[in-house]
C-alpha cells in the first residue's frame, strides 16, 4: 500500500499537481527527523558523492547558491549547508532597526536540530527514509523535476515572469508546500532561469537523492600540510605577552584569508580561527560576531581549521604560507626589542581601536606586515561581507589606483608617537557594536575624524616644510619585488574587484595610503564590521568611509603642484550635495609645495606616468596584453559613452586559440560627478564620462555576459561592438556572439569558462557567481 501511494505521490510531483498539506504529509511519511547523511570517505557512497555528485552540484548549483547572498541562504557549497537548508530571513537588510540574529554556518549552530529551531527548512527528505519518499519529500528533487516539466521558454530573452533582481522576494517553499508553489510558479524550477540539467546529470542526482543523499567531506590535508599546520600553530601560540599580542594582530588581519602551503600539490585551504583549545586538541572555535569581540576565555589559541567548502571567486582570498613567510613575520614582530607589559582588553572602546590595542608593537612592523599582503588586506573589504550591494559600494569610484607610502618614511618613531597621541580621535564606529542610533553617533565620529585630519595636516605641513622631501621617494616600491606596491580597484555597481598592477586607462582619482589610513580602513570595513548589525551600524560605517576615502585622495593630491590641488579636488566632487568644506578650510589644508618636477599643463596625467616609471620593476603584468594576445580588442575602450550605456558592468570574452582559449575581461566604469550621495547615486552619474577597460584574463567575480568569439571573428566583433547605438543593436550583437542564459549549451560554455579561469588564475581560482548574469 505504502509503495503504491509513494509512487503516486512521485508521479504527482513530476506532473505538478497539488499535493497534501503538512498534516497529511507527516501522516503519510512519518514525523520529520534530521538524518545523519555523512559517510566515511572510503565508503562506496562517499566515493560516488565526491567523484560524481559533488561536481554536478558545484558546477550547476553552487554558482548561484554559494554564500551570504545565496537565494534563501541555501549554501550548497558544503554538506553542512545542504543539510541546513533554506530560510526566508535576509542576511543583507539595510533597513533593520535592530541587529539580526547571526546565521553563520559552522558557527551559530552545529546540528541540524539547531538549524530547524532557528527556522531553517530542509531541502532533503527528513521523513521516513524510503527511496520514493526521498524523492517526494525533497525540495531539491521537486525543484529539479519542476524544471524538467517546465523547461525554459524557447526564446532568447526571458519575459517578466522571471525575476532576476537581487532584492526580489524570497520564495523558499518547504517540501510540504512545494506543489502549491509549483502551481503558482511553474517556471521556478532549478537551475532558475538557466537551462535544466542534462538527462545524465538529472539521473545522477535523482539516484543519489533516492538512495538517501549520502555525503562526504573532501580528503583530509596531506601529511606535509598537517606538519605545516602544526608548525604554524606552535609559532602562533607561544605563551609570552609579546607572542600573544602578535598572534592577535595577525589573526585580526588574516581571519578572512584562504590559507594554503604553497609547496603542496592538490592544496588544501585553511582558515585562521580562535579556539578554546590548544594545538593538538580538536578545535573548539570561539563564536563571536567579529574577530575583535571578547572571546570570554582566559586564553585564546589560534588554530588553522581545514576549510572543506567549495572555493568561490567572490569570497576567495588566497594566502600562501611558507618558511620565508614565517621568517619574515619573526623579523617583523619578535626580533625588534620592545616590551608588552600586559595584554590589552577586549572592551569595545579598546578592541575597536587598533592604535590602542597594538600601541606596543612598532608601527614599522604592523605597516610592513600589511603591505606585504596589501591586496589581501584590501580584498577584505572588497570580498568580505561588508561589500554587498550598491549602497555599500557607492563610497568608492568605479576605477581608481592605489599606492602606498614607503614604510621607511611613515613608520618612524615620531609617527608612532603622533598616532599614540591621537589614538582617542582615531576611534571607529565599531566600538558602538551592532545596534546604534546613527545620528548622534555619526556626529561624534565625524568630529573626531575632523580633529585627526587637522592634526595630520599640521604634522605634514611641518614635516614637508622642506619641499625637497615631498617627492616620489615617499611611494613604496615593494622592496623591488613585491607586486602589492600598486593596486587597481574596480567597482562594478554592486560588487567590486581589487587586482595587482595599474590596470586600465589613467583613472579620475587615486589614493595614497599610509599606515594609519590602512589600519582604519581594515578595522572599519572588515575586522569591525557586523553584517548582521542594524541600520545605524551599517550607516555609520558607510558614512565614515567617506572621510577615509577623502584622506587617501588628499594624500595623492599632495604630490601635485599646490596650485592645482583645490581645482582637482573640486572637479572630483562636482555638484556635491554633502559639504566637505570643513576638510578644505585653510586650517585643514596641506599648503606645502610638491617636490615633484612637472613639465606639462596636465600634472595629474604626468604624475601617473611618473608613478608607473617609479614602480615599473614591481608592476604586475597579469592583465597586460602580450604579443600572443588579441591586442586589437583594446580598440573596444574607444567606444562612445552612448554605446557604453547598453553594456553590463562585467563580461568575459573567450577566444579559441589552437587547443586552448584566450580570455579577456570587459569592465564598464560608471563615472560620477561625485560619490557623496548615499541613496540617490543616479542623480550624480556623469554618463558622458563613462569608460571601458579591456584587460587580459579575468577581472570580476559576477559575469553578466560570456562572449564567445572565433579568432577570425574578432574584427567583426569589434566593429559591431563599437557601432552599438540602441538596445536592439546590443541584442543583435548578443545574438551573434554571446552565450545567453537561455542557450541550450549554456552549461557547456560555463564549464569551459571555469576551465580557462583555472589556467589563468591558478591558486586564486574560484567558481564564478551567476546571480548577476543578465537577461537581455
């Protein structure tokens, strides 16, 4: 009787008819109970999952369901995420008045029962474990069947019945309610808005689900990696105050990093975490909202936890550790002769201010440590949880270059004394934690920042009274080998990328970052930011960053002739609705003349040229065209601003070349009269000044278009691209060269894209995210 009814239910599922409600569901299939699906790595089910099932889930599902911003918080990038399931609760909500309850995988709950208590609903069957029920009571299976029953319409551009907006209403049906959902949304099958799985892929997943969806973890680290883990944990967990303060500093700067040991093939990745237990014992990770929060234990241990999740480009911050790195850190933090009389407090007013916490450590050690991995540190706010959405990112321009003050010039004892003297006005919004009233708090921090900026200008005007000191020798040259010396940041409206080198045409603005600015950016946007915080916390963080951006820009302007600085700054902030006049008053202005000699009437462009020459030995060439590349693609940068208006923020070009493929990125840079507007960015758009950057390789983690151009079609592609005048022209171009989301072969090209990306990016490779793939 049961088998027959279950079969009927399965048929009903496949045909999209209405099913019974929750009560009948439980009566037929038994009360729900979490299942233990993890199996040993050597079991047949484990081998099948890792070798056959997991690759399908990664390449077809994780590309949309991988991180914080996954629909319904469904993270399919790990067995734990699959087991956790779905919820309609939003992580990113810039309007909430109260801080949200954190829902971090591996941290805020550790069992399926705990996740169910938090409101997460299963996507796998948790009722009677029977092959038929495993399908009928599985949201994952029902969503795949729905796509099978209702494939994409046979049209190039999907209609309004598909909603691809990031802020769309969440539809997270349970297994019991899925059929009503399917009746109301017949085109909502998975993968949503993309072609369905192949018959073989569907059959593989269906058989896996029918057998109980057994899962397994990836292989444990190698013996050599385990030895390296033990070595680094021993180094980070020595008992002296000096060692403990060093380890705390390193952790607060590396906690987002994907650590690996660069001498190992088939590398594992690790996360640096705080644990209640010392090396040699199982890790008991300390659960706090932020890395600066009170661990509430008498002794913190810093451990390397094996990260078993799928690597995603949008959150991947690779960091290689080796013997030379260990020796470097020893020389930076332990070799210098200084004393740490006592360990600093974790009280918020202390822990949120790195200039108080780490006052004992020489400024030169801290600054050089950050510079060594400058891209990684800045990627923290580019790829960390703060950086999701247009409002979070409209604090930066779409394209700018970043340089750094040489540590030999900015980390001497007198600078350390200056920072110690001003540490109270260097306070950051993080000290108010996650629930704060924005207006009063904001005024306090604005006044403090203004005092610091005024004191800094006084110091700079004194130090550089001898103008011969104000020259390009102030700019760090990466010690002759470090490619972190020059970085390029691209903002893609609601995502961003940071890459080494000076990529693209000379930008409108640039930053020069010194130690104090670098540290505050990190503690504002990374170490001190709570993605679950209320609107006050998020607003204060966003507004405070205005001051830090301006400070970086002012450092750059100081290298220009004194008589062009104000005019240049005013051009950068045309039509500004928020007043920064206090910053530009005489008492807060750098007045000394630049020691850089200029020969033209365009000193900013000339300065860019000089900086390129100054940094030439260490400029990364990763994204520069070589003689083997299709350099004619650079002509695309000359398209009109009107043509650019129809283009997406990020698209990739694949060009077959013998047995491989060449890859390029097209980045649209939106120009602005200013970027001081928090909520009305469109009113400050300078459309006529938009630019396009074409670069070798991959820039961006969220492609909107994949262009596939034959080597003999490059000229035609360029010509048609440059002649775009209307949306219809753009759609004609896409019809010829683009792999649309509706292309029946979309997944074949997606696999190819990732294969090529692996070749180009190496250890930096991660799966792209398709949540911004366009439908035009």
